[in-house]
C-alpha cells in the first residue's frame, strides 16, 4: 500500500511539473509584452519629467533700442537680468508687421506659404490662418502639454474655426483684433466701426472696463500658473501682451521716472516698456513660487520693429515698423532657462521666428515629421550649447500685390551730356525748346519676367485652404535644361530652368563660389553645415568691408549729381531685371559692362531675402530713414533728411528698386553694394525666384459689412457660419475699384491737413502734460 501511494504521488508530481512547464512555455509572449509595457510606461514617465514648461512672452512693436541692455535710458531691470543670465539673441529676425510674425510663430511657415503675404488681417476681413495647417499649440497638446494663450491674437476670427481655442489652445483670454484701447477695450476698423474686444475662451468678457490690459493679462497668466499642477502635465503659456503697441496709454505712475525726456511720445512709450518689465517680473516670480522655474524655458521676443512716430526707437538700425530694413525686421529677443547648457552669453547665430515651431516641438518630445513644409529649423542646440545655427538664409517676404510702377524711363545720353556741359544761368532759347520736347519721356515696352508671379488677373480658388493639401509637402520645381546659344523663348524661360547651374539648390547647406552660404528651400536640415563655412564667411565679410570703402567718384555740381544718379539707377534697374544665368561667374570687384541679358526676377515686386552675410531688397522696402532717439516724431523738420543727403536724389528723381548690403560688415545698411557685386545680386534674385515657385496665392479679401459690431451687441465676434464657403466666395485677392481711387484724388487740401495736424498736436500736448 505504501509503495502504491508513493508511486501515485510521484506520478502526480510529474504531471504537475509538466503542466507548469507547459504553462510556462505557452506564455512567454505575454510576459514579454508585460515587460515591454512596463518599460514604455517608465519611458513615458521619464519623458514627462524631462518635458520643460514653456513660457513664451511676445511683445508688440518693441524696437531694437527699446530695452535696457541696448539703451540704458530705458529702465528694464527684470529683462536685463533675465537676458544677462540667459542667452541674448542678437541676430534674430521677425516680420515687419503683426499678423505675419504671429502667423509664422504659430505655423512655422513663411507667409508666402500661408497666403498672408500682404498686409495684416483687419477686423472686418473674412481671413485667418489656413484651415488645413497644423499649429504649434496643437503639436504641443499632442505631446501632452496643457496649452494656454493670454493677450493679443490678431490672426483672424471671422468664423469660430479661426479662434485660438480651435487652433490648439485649451484656453484663451485676450483680444482678437490688432489694436485695442488699454482701458475700455474698444477697437475700431475705421470711423464709426468700433466695438468691444475682450474675450474669455469663445465668449465676450464684458465688464472689464477700467482695468489696464497689461495688468489684467498678467493676472490671468499668474492665475493659470497657480491653478495648474506642474507635476501632472507640462505647461505651454503664450503671453502675447498688447504693449507697447499704440495707443500710448501707460499709467501715470510709470511716466514719472522718464519725466526728463523732452519728447512726450517717447516718454509714454518708455513708461509702457516699464509696465512690460513689471509684468515679466510678476510672471517669473509665480514660476518660482509654484515650482515651475527649475524645469522651465522662458522666451522673450518682439513681433516687429518699433514705430518712431509713436515713440519707439530702432536706433542705430535703419527703417521702422512696416519696412524691410533692419529696423523693421531685426527683433529684440532672449532665452532664459536653468536648462541652458551655456548661459550668460550673446548668440550672433542667424535665427528666425519660424524656428520656434520645430525648436519647441522638439524640446517637448513631439513629432516634427507630422508637420510637412516647415520653414523653421530646430535651433535648440544653437541656443543651449552654442553650436552653429543650421539656418543660413531667411526669406523676409515676397508680396506680389506691392509693386512699383512698371514703366522705366528712357534717357538720351546726348541730352545728359549737353545738360552736364551747360553753364549755370539762363540757357539759350534753342536749348529750352529742346528741353520742352524731352520732357515727354518715352515708355519702354514692359519686359516679361521669366519667373511669373502669383497674380490674380483670373479668378482662382484659394487652394492653400483646401483640405486635400493637408498632408502634402510644398511642391518642388522641376529642372529643365537651358540652351546656351539660342535666346530663350516664352516656353523655355520658365522658373524651373534657371536653376540648372546653381550649386545651392541641393538639400544640404553649402558654400557657393560667390562666398555666401546657400540653402535649399527645404526647412529641416539633415546635417550641420561644414566647419570651413565660418572661415569663408569671414573672408567674404572682410572683402566686402573693403569694397564698401571704394565707390565711383561722383560729379561735383548738383545738376551733374542728379543726372549721375538718374543714369546710374536706370542702368542698375535694367541690368538686374535682365541678368545673366545664375551659374555665370562674374568678377567680384568691378561690375561687368557687357552681360548676357536674361530675365530672372521682376525687381518692381516688394521682396527681401537674407543669405549668409548678404541681404537683398527689391521693389519698395519702405522708407529707409535713421531716426535718432529723442527726435520729435510729431513735428516735420530737417531731421527728416538726417544722413540722407545723397539718398534724397534717389527718392525724388529716380525709381531705384534694388539694394544689396553686407549685414555682417554693415549692420546699419549705409553702403549699397548692388552695383559693385552683380554676381551676388543675380544669385539672390534666383533665390527669390525659387521661393516664389513655392508660394501660394495671396488671400486678401474685402471687408465684410456683416462684421460690424453693431450687429452683434457691440462686440467684435465671429460673424460667418461654419457652413458658408467664404474663402471660395472671394476667390483670392480683393482688388479695389476705381471709385476708391477717385475719392483719394479728390481729397487734396494741404492747408486743411496742416491745420488738422497742428490742432491734434496742440490738443495732444495739452492732454499729455504731466
């Protein structure tokens, strides 16, 4: 019996061990899967811990000379300290006006790829960001961020799909239009077309009148920081302050420290900068208090240059807000973060506002590959570690709606010589008759450009808003060979054909033979640029500094000077509208007289591009003045012509439409090298033509009378139903009718304007006295 029992136990133990062994063999996949899940969860938790809180502070209309570390008369102790302890971005570029800068920050694309090339979005215009295009807050939300926006939107609101809460933000508190009263929150789009503009999420925030907007927005930002749990989810906060945009309405207590400033507008503007400094101090204090600071990245940036006529200053940079001179596009910016590997330094690497999209998404652990067609680069290694910037060029803009008069003046050289030889005093009668005949200038036939711009002569649909193009990257132009001997015909002079000999259309950054880096239109770099690029750039810079010292000798008399500039401008304009092939090598020191003519770019179109050290401007870049600080902006006088004695001949008597500057050697744009470096000019024109092939049509619809706030309870709110096809209705660009031009021509009363000007000046000075 005992033997039988022992045998039974042995058999049972064997069966149990086999059963366990089989069970162990049958479930290895499940155990492995469980281990993988645990590892993934640990990785996700680790990534969440590494995701920094991102605080982006965007200021409106702050100029290069409107911050303490550039100008000690401006009292910004908080900004100066944060910038000194972080990284100052001293080669950072934005757009010259509000809407384009904000659109490029939110989308990471140039405005030629969003249809917002022309002007701003006005309150009554049915326009906004493209509906199919992804945004920065959407990508950060997908990465696990809590996204909030406080302040100025100015990216369209004609339908609810355009609102910030529909573009990736979990909450929104602020204004939707471009310019709002700081106390009453009234916004006007012309006489009698005014409404209340303060919104909380998608509703109107009534009852906030009397509270200063900068203070109100700062309080909301602090409330978001206080109510959010930093250990739960990372935070993305876009604090887009309305300051220091007009109207100039600082609290009186902030004006007193600037009482010694003679210029009242400058005094008020400086006081508003101080309100911004205090707002940033309160936000950073909240970050420290509630446990965000050690794992946070604080970015400070302006949206465009300052307007000297309203108290701002870009000195010593040339130009102002709304222009493509350095004063309009070079922005004040810095990054402050304990996560920076190299702090307390100044970065002079080339950066652009489009770079924040891929940089912040990459910093957050998001997926950039889901955003095709980005024009920005991930520049965090450049900012944090001091590595070389992957960006080598910036397309400032191409605006086909902003063109100079297309006619060119034909001058008879014999007449120029006779006039130059004529002595001062009354001319003989025969010469007078000849001058009368020559007053009627002949107009040359318009030259057809090989690179056809995006025009709207025919009705066309606004393609870039279509949902079909959601996942398609930007189209790349095809390459077609050019015949060398035969002149180009219409069929053969397409935009694609110009790039057969250009080495800089390769995907990776290279250094071309002309001495400046060249980059393809693709945005995401595959590798860092080569180490020898710095040495070549230095050589180019020194070469151009030497070039800028030598110029053609000018005639001595005023009459000869005028004729010289007329002839010179005519030759320059003609040469660059019809330049040789981009691949042709030209001498680098002297312009060539005989050049094989071939159209590349219509230089009457407003456009601007920066490649390496070089900056090219075509068309009308805006009034290029240098306005020193403390110059009265409201009084006309001789200061208007400061440092522009020679340039006045260009402004009054010629149609100059092309400029070239070496920004590294000449950051104030005082030496135009367009005549001395035609080789550089033609290659930059080819780059403009290349970018123009990727541009979408401009979308600039007419004002919609349904937007009138009187139809919506006195507030600016969305007025178009989601079912309406407003974009297809206007089919692109709105062209103003002849009636508008007639009305403008009738209103010519200089005496009336002068009286009105001095009346406003007097009342302004009386009301603004302290």
